[in-house]
C-alpha cells in the first residue's frame, strides 16, 4: 500500500497544500487541459492546492538581491549530546522591478534536497509561476499585489515585507524598541500563569555585508506554567535590513524544550540578477491554473534517503 506524505507550505496569504505521492499514482493537472499522465521513472508528484488569484505583499523596488537562506536546528539533550538537523537552504532572488524567485527544497529530511520547487512572482505582469522542471511546464496563476504601507515615524517603517513566500516585519521604530521592560502577561482562561516578556533593542551591526537592526525578545515561563519545576527561558533574536527592504537577515530562537534554530542569509549579492530568472525558461509550456494542480520532482535515491 502506497504511503502518501503531506505537508503544508505557507506562501503569501493563501497557503499551498502539498501532497507527495509514490511512483505509479496517476497525476493530473487541474484546469490545464492536459490528460492524466504517470510520473516519469525516478520522479514523484507534488500536488499544489488553492484556487483563484494569489495575494502577494507590496512590491519592493530598487533593491535587487541574490541570497541563500539557511536554516539549522541544534538540540541539546540532558546528557549533553547534541543533535544537529540537516541544513535546509532556500535560494531567493529579487530584481529592481520587484519580481521575485524562490527555489525551495521539498520535504526537508524526507527527501533529497536536490528536489526543489521553483516559484516566480512577477508583480509587474501580475502572475505567479510554479515550474515543473521534469515536464517543462510553467503553471501560471494570477497575482493580486498589495499596495505599499505608509511609513510610520522617522526611525523606520513597519510595513510587511514578502519575498517569495517569506514574510518579515520591517525595521521597528525607535519608540517601540525601548530598553528591556519586564511585564507579566495576564493569566490565561484557566488561570494558568503566562510568561514574563522582555524586549531589548540590540542596535545595528553588519551581517553578511548589509547593515541590520536587531531586537531580542525574552520569554520567561514561571514554575508550574506548563508543568515545569524550574523557570523556562525562551530567547528570540531577529535582525532586519533596510538595504533589503526590511528583510530579515538573521533569526535565532533558543528554546530549551526544542533546541536552537538559526535562520540566516548567506552569500548576499546586491547586484541585479539575471533577468531570465524571472520568467519561464524557453521551451516551457505555460498553463493557466484556477485550482489545484500537480508537478513532478526527482525522487530521492535510496542512498540519499538513508543519509537524511
């Protein structure tokens, strides 16, 4: 009996639902006018759900980049043993017109990172493309681009920033980045204690060649708040860069219950990317979609799967 793996990928304001199916299951493309077909040998299908136009954040113009976003989690056990999860790298691009491209690994530890999903958001033309590199098909969906939010104050902006499905907040105004001020959150519905929160301005520093502004949030869960016999301290540190339109360049979340997760940008390049990255490659068939559809991706080899 075939196993079907499913997971959710949050993209923009309308999440995609992806279902991975084993080789041999018939694959169809909704609203594409393409007859059902079986995956090619060595591939598996990914179903992408959703219907109607996608929503995209405000276009960020005049700030091109090419970056790699790397996420890694390290968990420390009680005896001091460290468990390091495999790095997950997403490649992102933006041109001066605000078009974006994201190459995301599919399946994390379930599959070989060589399997990626490529999404292009053309805020100028008003379309989003999901590329099926196995079948040379560009699945096209209309995009509704949000209007830029107005600036607030003189120390920065608080508008939302969207880059290929990753949403981050812009620089926080100085008046909202005061020195740490402890405060107890009101008890929950059942009278359970809530964490004490501290907010701290970390100033600015250079990260991967761009200037970034940092903020640290510390949550302290008191004894018996979640059945704990000692306080639990969770620290989240985030850094955003004006040079990248308010994009997050570094995030560290240290939770003793789950370990430390670090997401950082690597190999930041502020030069204009190749224009061909923001359009379907030559020879691809463009298929307009109004509902769910499927693409094919390489199936991991048994040797690669054992290394995950």
